[in-house]
């Protein structure tokens, strides 16, 4: 009977340790995200500015329209618009849509 209680205590201790570790890992990930957020926002805004400066021909060359670029204003501040637009261009290319 003692061995069973000891084994049970070890599993409870292990479960608590795993839970504490998981919480710590999530806390560190959240802290990293918060600290790096201004850099992500700045990068996203720089990419958006570059895309807004492209003319219609340049946008067509990469499979996008002006409306695609304007639609990126609805993204979260730290989302990179170039990734969003790359998905749009890829979907058009896969569907055989040529601008």
C-alpha cells in the first residue's frame, strides 16, 4: 500500500511540475511577443509603405491590384502585409487568374 501512495504522490508532483513548466513557457513566450511587438509593427508599416508606392503596372507584375494593397489596412498593426499579399497572389496564380 505504501508503494502505491508513493507512486501516486510522485505522479501528482510530476503533474504539478509539468503544469508549472507549461505556465512558465507560456509566460516567457508572451513576454517575448510583447517586447518584440514594436519591431514587428515598424517592419509591417515599412512593408506597407513600400507596397503603397508601387504603381499599377508593378502591382500587376506581382499579381496584385491596388485594392489588394489597400485591403491590408484591415490587418492587425503587427501583421506583415507582404505575407498576406503573397498569399493572395499565390492563390490567383494557382487558379490561373492573370491580371
